[in-house]
C-alpha cells in the first residue's frame, strides 16, 4: 500500500506540472492581446506567463524525460486549437438583444485567434527545440550542470519563439519600428526571466524528486 501511494505521487506531480503548463500557455495567449509598457518597454502582456512554460517543460524534461515533455507540448498545442474554436463559436452565436458587449468581445477576444496562430507556430517550433536542446546538453554533460542546459536551451528557443510570434501576431497592427523594438525588448525580458528561473529549477527539481521513486525518473540518455 505504501509503494502504491508513493507511485501515485509521480503521476500527480506530472499531472500538476502539465496542468500548470496548460494554464500558463492558454492564459498567456489570452492576455497577450494587451500591450503593456514596462519602464518604457512595449511588450505583449503574455510575457508575464509564457516564459514560465519553459521552466515547466525543463522541469518535466529533467524529472520524467524527453518523451513526457514532448507529450505535454503537443497536448498544449491541441489545447490552443480548442481555445481558438471556442472563441470563434462564442462570437458567432447570437447574443440576446439586451447584451451590449458584443463589440467589446469581438474587439478584445477577436484578436486572440491571430495571436494564438502566431503563438502556436512559434510554440511548436520553440518548445520542441527547447526539449531537444535541453536533452542534448544533458547528454553532453552526462547529467551535470543543470544551469547550462536550462539556459542554453532556453536562450536559443526563446529567440526563435519571439521573432516568429511577434511577426505573425502584430505585423501590420503596429508600426514596423515598434515591431522590431518589441522583438528585441521581449527577448531581453525573456532572457532575464530565464536567468531568474534557474535557481527556482535547482530548488524545485530536488524537492519533487524526493517524492518520486527512482524507477519513475528519467535517466541520462546516451
């Protein structure tokens, strides 16, 4: 009975990480419709949540392995598709005559599908590249130097993600000068968050591993 309870922790921890990943991913795509000004830096509000998804996939990769992390990435992709369909269907269904917010709904959430398309294209490329890069550096260092694989994989994948997302989501909507400014500012902001999340990773992974039997943890791939 004891062993069965412990084994369940592995499932629950993976499920919790996947659910947090999905919440951050979908939430980022919804709030990204708003541009925010952070000390003069113009950024999509999704920057608040989206970098956390890379922390979560790195955590899943480190503990459970590449296959589980890739599966979570694809589940997130299909979750995005469901979000876009739901927004379009809700917009298309007629509202009662006394509801006066249809225009506001269309203005705010109507932009979400374009943002989600940009996000999905960037997401599929960058998240899969992040998982591949993470495990490349894990093999290259024989499982040592977590900080290196965390930051190296994120730096490359985030650069690709930023360029693809901003161009698809905002080209033609904001001036070209602002577009390129958004790209490099957003990338620098993401790099700062990646540096901050490294100590979080060092604290989170050993804590979670204590609850998970060794046979449920990923080995270093040869």
